[in-house]
């Protein structure tokens, strides 16, 4: 058994993808599927603010793609929003503050449905949570997990629209977040009657360090594939027996 570390890459069927938006842009991304089982759940990820370094390869989402297909049978679709570049490639267009990015999100959901994957959950981090909250019209989906939501680009009306969908919303709030700490988050998320707030003890906005990463990944799985915890009540394994690569840029 080998310990799962920050640069551990577990087996999966990984495929570079292109998304085509309704307003004519081509976006780049990756779909990671379980290598030896049908997906039990699907997540579509939306990355942090691209004008401040956010991209599909931001560490939480890269680790989700590296681990969750093998550990929890979760399909992970990640992509660069318009105007964003990363080691995974460059998407066409330019940053639009969460407005045009709604077309990007819709294209990603459409691809997941075209591939006949389980109806996806949306998982946003920072700016990505604002994109999700601004676009409750993107359907069908199963719910949303919001990681470090700053509530910077969305308005109370957007939260109210999400509440009207009746879909579950799980917000992961870092105890020491740089933008929206637990007390303020409780007040702001009162607009969404179906929201559950969970606090990451000791964490900050970027969730640096394995304890923070494991908290986020466990809570994503708890939301999207709760049956996993029937067999694994202590959460995602921290060791792996089998093939495992080590990513070399960490």
C-alpha cells in the first residue's frame, strides 16, 4: 500500500475534450472516468478566477480528477472557461465576469448528458461558485457543491433563483476564508432554503495542505455519491494498492 500524496495520480480513463458553446466558442477540458466501473456520479467543475490564476488545473480540481474516479467511482469533467489557459490547453474567448461563462457551464453539462453520464452535480471553487449561482437556468443537474464561495459576482436574486429550483446546495466555507467567513456565510446563504453550510476547520480560501484537500474531496463525494460512505464510513482512503503515478511538476 502506498500513501496518496499531493502528486498521486490514480488510474482512470482520461480524455481531452472540446466543448462548443451556444455563442460559438470552443473550450478545452478533460473527462476522467472510472477505469473499471460505471460512474456512480458525475461532477462538472468550474475553476477559480482566471484573471488571478484560476484554471481547470487548479490544485483541488486536478486532485479530484486524479483521485475520485478510482476511489469513489465519480466521473470528473473539468474545463477552462472562456479566455482561460492552463497546461491542459487554452479556451477561446475572453473573461466575462461570470455572465458569458454561463454558456461555458451549459456546454459542459450538455457534454456530460450526451455521454450518458449520471446527471451531473456542479462543483465550483471561488469564482466558479459565482458562475454556478448566476446560472440556475443550466439544467438538468442534481445539485451544487460550492467551495469557498465569495459571493462576489452574484446578487441576492441569483441565490433566490437557486432556492426556487429546490436542488440541494452544499457550501464548503473555510474557517479563515479571505472573503466570506462562516458567520457572514450563514447570513448570506439564508437566501437559499435548501443550502447546507459546512465549515473547514483551520482552512483558508485555497485549501492548501492534505487535511484541507481531503476535507473538500470527502464532502464532494458525500454530496454526490453518499452510498460510498456505507462501505467507507471513515471516508476516502489515504492509501492505494495498485498502479499509481506521481505527477512531476509538484
